[in-house]
C-alpha cells in the first residue's frame, strides 16, 4: 500500500493537532527544582543538590501532600520525573509554590545606616534584591542634587553605593530587568543649577556598577510609569511639548518610540508587565483640570503585546480607577478604588480615606472583582495613614494603615481577595510616642516588600537648625513564629482636632 | 533574540530559560504529539525535555546550535518515555452493531470509515521506532531539511535519507498489515 506525501502530512497534522495544553510542564518550576550539571566536572554541584533537597523538605513541611508532586521534580535524574507533572488532567495554569505564611512583623529601627546627608534626602523607590533590598533616591542640597543608591543583604545592615557620577544624578525608579537592574531618573550634567537636566536610564548587572542606557536623541521628559518583563522594558512618558508616548526597549537597549494617542478622556496611571506582554491601567471618562464630570470615571485596563496596539480588557465592576497591577501567586492582581477621578489635576482636593478594591485575572484580558480592603476610618481629614497602602511581591500582598485605635494595622493576602491581619510587634521598644514617625508616618514613603520582611523610611523629625538631616529606616522582619516578650505597639495618643471652635467661641490660644 | 536568551539561560538566568521555553513550547508539544500520539506520554516527554534542557544547557558550546540540540533532546525524551512505558495498549476499531446483533463494517467515506482510517494509520505509525517516527515528523510535518535533521539527530545526511526511505517503506508495510 502506498502513501502519498499529502496523505502522510495530513495524518501527521491530525496527530499533531491533538497537542495537549502546553502549560503541562512549567519551566519556572523546573528551574527552581532541578539542579544543574557542572559543565567542567560533569557532576552535580553540591550546592544545587543541597538547595534542591532543602526545597523539597521545605515544600513538604509547608504545604503537605499537595506539593509532593512538585517536590518529586527535584530529583536530579530526568528519568525520575515521569511521576510528576504530565498527567492529562493537569491542564490548569501553572501555579508557583505557595508563599511562606508570615505570622507577624518584628518592627525595629535600623541604626547606624548611611541615610543622613547635608540637605534633604528622599527615598523614591526600591526593590527586593535577594534576601535584601536595593533602594534609590537623592539628596538635594542647595543647587546640588546627588543620586543615592543603598543596598542591604538583610534589611538591617546598609551600605551606600559610591561614585563620582552620582553627583549629577537623581534616581526615581528602579526595576528588575533581565538579569540585572534598570534605574530611571535625571542627569543634570555639571551644572545642576542651570536647570538643563535631562531624563536618563541606567543599567547594571550587579547593582553597584551602572552604565547609562538613555535612548539617543530622546526628549522624553516625564517617565510616568515603567515596567520590565520578558518582552523588554516599557516606559510611558511625555515629551517637552506634552505628547505622551511609549519608549520600548529590547534586552540590548535598542529603543523604539511609539506615540500614545489615547482619547482625551483616558488617564493612564501606569504600565505593568503581564498577560500578552504589557498592561496599561487607569481610568476612562476623565475630564480636564477644569472639568468636573458628574458621571465620574471608570477603572480600565488595556493589554498589548507590542505597545502599539492596545485592546481594552474586560473589567468586571470596574470601580472608579485602577492604580496598580502586580503579579502575585501566578495571577495578576489589580489594585484600585471605587472613587471616581472627578477632577484630574484639581488643586486643593482632599479625598477621604479610601478602600482598596482588588481584581484578579489569569490572562490580563478578563478581570474579576474579588475584594475590597476597607480603611480603618472614613472620616474626612484622616487621610494619609488611614487609607491602606499596599505593597507586594510575586507571592504576597501586604496592606498597611493605621487602625481607628491609632495602632498599626497590617493585613496579608496571597490572592488579593482574602486578607488576614498580621501582628506588628515593637521589637525595639519604640513605644507609642513615636508611632507616627516610626511606623506609619502620615507622609508615605515607599514600602518595599522583600523575602525577609518589609523596609520603609520615616523622615527624621524636622529641625530647622540641623545641617544634616536623614531618613530613619524601619525594618519589619518577617516572623514565622511570634516570639514571647514582644508586645504590639500601643495606641497612638488621640489627636485633638483643630477644626472645632474653642469653648464659648473665644479666640483660641496657640 | 533567541541566541541572547540561550546565552543568558546557559549562564543560569531562569527568566531567560522560561522565555526560551515559552518560545518553543508549542512547537515541541506539536512534534512530541505527532511522534507519541498520547497526551500523557507527550506531557512526560515535554517534562523530560525541559529538565534535560535546563540541566544540560551549560554544556552547550555554541548557542546557535540550540534549536537542533533541543530537537535531539526532545526526540530522545520521546524514546525514553516509550521505552519506559512498554505497555500494551488496547485500541478499539469502531464497528457498529446491526439491529440483529451482528457486526457491520463501516461504509467507505462515512465518518466511521474516516475514523477507522485514522486509527489504522495511528496503529501502523506506532509500530515504527521513535527514530523512524522522528524523521518522518521532522521532515514531513515540520518541513525540516535533511541537513537540519542530520544536525539535530547527529547523524550523517545520507543516513537521514536512508532512514526517511526506510521509515516510509516500513509505514506502508505496517498499513498493509493493519488493513488485513
């Protein structure tokens, strides 16, 4: 019996068409659980074996039998993996290993850290870096601006990255990119006072040695938001005449500019990596700085694979605006609020404390509203510290705010839907007196979540006579067990409102 | 871009490896499915392949050889899976029962006949060795040249030609046997 080429190809096509879902094998999990062969010696590295074994033990202890299938992948022998992933029934999207459950945060002030300089110093952004952190900001002293990069391996011991080039730089964002880091900021040249600073991008493999990778000939002025992912680096910016655009870079910093011609009523608050490549988020239905819209705005998300064509995602119960998107536990979690963006750019608007609304999506295209994290109080005037401030990494979200009692409140979630309270213990005996500046200052600084805890920075109490002022780093170390002898923070003393008339309508004293 | 990902993955960049696999996963699944024809086997072969790719990548000397090298590992994984699962498979030829209870052969050109034809091909194809299946799939399904297959399977181009010829002949003979 003869078989023509066409018949053969048709049969093979038919067989291939029965391809099962391709997420049966999760490469990320394989990487995490498979030690590599040492090319020089042709044997397994002992550290790889140790880490794989530790992973297996940890996985078994933490999550019990449901993870045993994953743990079996840690076998160094490829032949042993047939019992693991690969049954026909496993068609759900791959999920990362469950995060370690934290039982509390042991809050302490980090002493002796290099955060005090002449002038005013601010921390603008930071990222988890191994078990520690990489944090960026700058110091303004007269006409001089100096970029600051701080690093820590554990959140408690910090060192300052030094270099002459920092004396004309100003850092505003830091991101993980490929196997290194990217910073966005400004470069002022030799004369910062001349006001000729320009936007700049720097890249580093190790976090200490940085190389400038600014797009040539670019006049981008305000990087509103930036994200890094497998598709490259994407910056949402505007040029000197206010035209919004995307700046897209591949892994080798080959830049492409794409005009962002959004309708007038669209506000893009940020961009994130995920879904088909990129996710932009914000609101629709916005008016201009002088326009109040009775109907308000609606939260919105758009997806794109190339930053050229954007498709509106389906957002169930979209609320008023969407502020952030993070990848947590293998799913995308959007954070926003119910409040409408009624007056974009209006001055003097004091919003009341707001709830944080969450949406979840597996693919970035369809979003389901999953939860609402209420503020401790909705009284007008209790704004800064009462609205939950959410920070996240790839495995958990933490929300910080002050409770109505004045005590710090931290809530933990692994999906953006279910939140549980996390005790904050006073590990340094800071007491209630300094709660406002030590734990949850009204003026929020970045809260950076790492593998071992969370770092934030309070401003040093203002002293007009001081020639050097600094920041007070506060580290909340993750506790797997709550130690004896430590107590939660006491309540903050009640603040007497100053908007009530004095008794008998008499003039009040100072 | 692929070369860059390969280089980064080779040096231990997990994200690059994930991106690299995502780039190739559909194609690998397609080849494995055509060779193995069984979803569970395909899943295991893909799993084997990815474990081997990650473990062995540091030993890959030239990144531009990655596609051929990955093909070789995939075919080898298919071979291992089949060898390990030397199990009897029961397949049913779709025959209908008539009203009086006797069996009727499907009418030629009917959906049942088409189904029987597919099953016939699958049974014949699965009598072939994995190497024979691989050359047929890579050449006739994926459109790879003889030279590309030779590089992937690390055999001379002449051997690929003879394997293609032999595989085709063996398949046709198996079809004859199955049809009787």
